[in-house]
């Protein structure tokens, strides 16, 4: 009876807390992604989709993959269970000492890594973009990447402090501090657009700004004592506990970077085709809006909750956490995929067809977007399923799934890229994502079995039907309305597109409510809680 009362009470507490945490992190990530669209729209206007843009974007992808590998739930997925385990077994003092050791060791390691990568940058870029060999594009990419590298040194302490905040369920600062990265770049690009700098010069200035953005993000966390309040003075350590942590963290970080790794795999093959790297990059940016919301939320909210539930041997809480995570993943991925497929070209035109980015670039990017969108549910499934492994201290299974998807994407990109160009490479990335997702589903079912509650079994089919109905309604509406506004002013086209997107979203929400997939009262209560003091450990 005691155990039953504990599980019931825990479930009653965790439900509003998880919903509030999901909404907080999702809101911060959505704001960051929207600013990212503004950043990339300015980037497209400044650089276009030629050799200068290809060189800059290969360098930017290198730093961006490292940034996301560290900050977007990846290292968090390894550090949170380890810190909670130390706190529960040895006390808060030992946990603070462990946090200080991680903070010092990771910071020192990344500082050394940045210096080594800077020295070896020509080889690194040649491996990432073999098609640049023998062209000026290679040196342009090397110069840009070296200017961005200081960000890597700042990303280490930022990541550790954010993970420590997540472990304490303090999600607001970690959700909104990444906004500084995009705000800083946008401010610089606004100045460059007014200055009318040439593309090569603008690329170098933007590259140098990346490191400054990382420094600002670190400063805001330090000033707010983010995570530092639970870490003892910094120290470098490679004792048994640290080696065990790093042994699980590194595979987990690689596994969590699967979507970005697949895009890098595509860029390796695309580098031999002019402008293909740029088309794939800008198309993938649209995939990253829903993917980022789910991915960051899974890493920052679901991993801590699953870890607590597993360590407390609370099966009801485990089932609840996995069920809500799967509902969020499916509820965002399906309508986003259908919306991007239906509205692919007008969205790309509105966001990127400015300045040096031409109508031909829009058509090529939009075609790639359709194929990449087909892989969005697979990417989201990987993000939703991986926390179940991370919370059980299993980082190797997601790692092998990620590496398998990477290999599938490379092999298929070689074949399909030659046959269909950038569109074939986009299809290869999507198929690589499905390979990773299916591998995780198979391994999870065979190892521990995924558990979902009765509410999820009732809601998931209704979510799927609602998304398909929304897509079925949006397609004829777009087919009728968009041709009528094709020759209108840009602002009018933007208004029409906003009406279609808003109408699709409203229709989807209405279908969810009518089908009983969401509870109106519960949703309103959770939203209100995001602006009020919430439950804390």
C-alpha cells in the first residue's frame, strides 16, 4: 500500500511539472529557432548560394554540430544521471565536487581541442568537403572555421552549467540563454546589410562574431550563477568517476548529434556540386524548427524525469514520462512534416529569396526540403526514444544507431547524389534517419520494452488522424490561394502564407480538441503555470 501511494502521489506531482517544463523549454527553443530563421534569411541575402556561401556554411556546420552536440541535450543526457546518482549516493558535497571536476575537465579539454582543430583545420575541412579540394573555396572555409573556433572553448562551461540547472529542474535560464547566440549574429548582419560589405568580407565578420556570441552566453550564465552554485571550485580530474562519466558522455554526445551528423554526411557528398551545400543547409534549417523543439525538450526535461523514476523504481512515473514524450514527438512531427511538404516553395521563397539568393536557389532548396521533411518523423522518434536509453546509462545503443544511419546516408548519397543531385542527397539523409529510428525501436523493444499508458494509447491514433486531416485540408486551400497571390507584393504573399500556416495550426488544434486527443483545461492550466512559481525539488 505504501508503494502504491508513493507512485500515485509522484505521478500527480510529475504530471503538471513535466507539462510546465515541456512548455518552458519548448517556448525558449521556439523563440531561438525563429530568431535562427531571421539569422539565416539575412545570411542568405548577404552570401547567396555560391562558393562563398558554401565555404561559410561548411565551416558554420562544423561549429554548429559541436554547439548542438554539447548544448542541445547531448552532454546533458550523460551529466544529469551521473550528477543525480552522486548526489543520492554520496550527498550534496560530493555532487558539488563532481560538478566542479566536470566543469574544469570539460572546459580544459575543449580548449585543447579548439587549438588542435585550428592547427589541423585544412585537413578537417578537406574531410568534411572533399569537393573543395583544388579550389579557393577550401581556403575560404578554413579561414571562416578558424575564426569560429573560440566558440568551442566557451561552449564547454556553458554546457555543464546548463546541465546542472536542468538536473535541479531550473529550465527557464537554460531554455532562453541560447537566444543570445542568434541575437548577436542578427545584430551584426543588420549592420552588414546596411554597410553593403562584399560576400567574402561579410562571411569573415560573421565568423568572428560566432565566438563573441559564445562569450556572451557564458557571461550571462556566470552572472546569474547558473549551475556554478552547485559546483565546487574548478579542477581537472581523470579519476575513476570522471573516466566513467566521460566513457558514457562521449558516445551519448555523438548519438545525440544524429540529425546534424546526417546533414554533414550529405554535405560531404554535396561539396562537389556548386551551391548544393547551401541548398541543403537552408532546407534543413526548416526541418530544425520542430526537430529542435522536440530534441531540446527531450534532452533537458525527459532525461531527468526518467532518471529519477528509474532510480526510484517507480514504474508508473517511467510509463508516464515515456508516454508524454512520445505524444509530444508525434504531435509536433506529423503536422510539421505535412505542412512543410504542402508549403515548401512559398516558405523557402519568403524566408530566403532576398539579395544574392535567387529564384533558382529557391526552387532547388524547396525540392530538397520535401525529401528532408519525409525524414522528420524519424529524426523526432530518435530524439524521443534516446532518453529511454540515456536514463538507463546506455549510451552505446543510440551511438550505434546513429553511426548506422550515418553509414546508410553516405552510401545512398553517393548513388542517389549522382543520379538526382541535391534532391537525391536529401533523400539519402531522410533514409539514414529512418534507419537510426528503426534500429532504436528494435533494440528498445528487445532490451527493456517501451511502455506507454492507456491515455497515450487512446491519444496517439487521434493525433495521427488529426494531423492527416489537417494536411488533407491544407493542400487544396494552398493550391487555390497561392496562385492568386503569386504576383502580389512580398508583404501580401507573407500575409497569405501566414494565414495558411495559422489556419492549419488552428485547424489542427481544433481537430485535436474535437477528437479528445488534448484536454483543454489541462493545457490552459499548464500554460498558466509557466508564468508562476512552479514545483521544485
